[in-house]
């Protein structure tokens, strides 16, 4: 079974082709294609790829099918011994996306610059010298 784990709105979702996933509202019109480029994990049969933190060149595409308000969520606040209680609620805006394709991107992402990689190595070396 082919599936991927994507990140959207600070949350992670496990998606498969043909599946409808509900995410926090995306500013994208209904009926248009949407591309998730933050893929954390990909599994295709026996091959498993894990990103660090994301997989370069791998994307998940889908079509926005519906934008709507979700069920009401209740939030309660309480402070002991001071008779403070509040109950509020809100309805989050949600987006349904039908996943169409999980695969390689036509334009792969750039690799991190050598300056950033050199800084990381320098920090690691400094940590080892302290010990």
C-alpha cells in the first residue's frame, strides 16, 4: 500500500491516493489543485523513505473539494478557589482535499548551502571538544 505522511498547518496527516483528508483552512479556491511539498515519510510497497525533516523532490498533489465550518469545539477555563469559570466555543474553518497523486516532483528542491552545512559541522565539533 502506497502512502505518505505530510505536514500542513503544523499538524501531520497520513494520506493515501484516492483518500479525502480534512485539514485546517487553506487559502485555495474550491476545485483547484493543491500541492503539499512538506512530505515527512513515504512508503511504497517495501521501500520506506524518511525525511530529515522533509523529503526533497517528493510531493503529494490533490484537489480542493470543499471549504466549510467544522463542528463546534468547546473550551473551558477554570481557576480553583476563586470562582472563575468560563466556557466558550468556536467552529473551525476546514478544507477537504482529495489526494490524487503521491510521487516525485518535476523540479527538485535545492540542497542546503555549503555555509549552513559548514556551520552545523563546526557546532558538532565544538560539542565534541567540550567532552
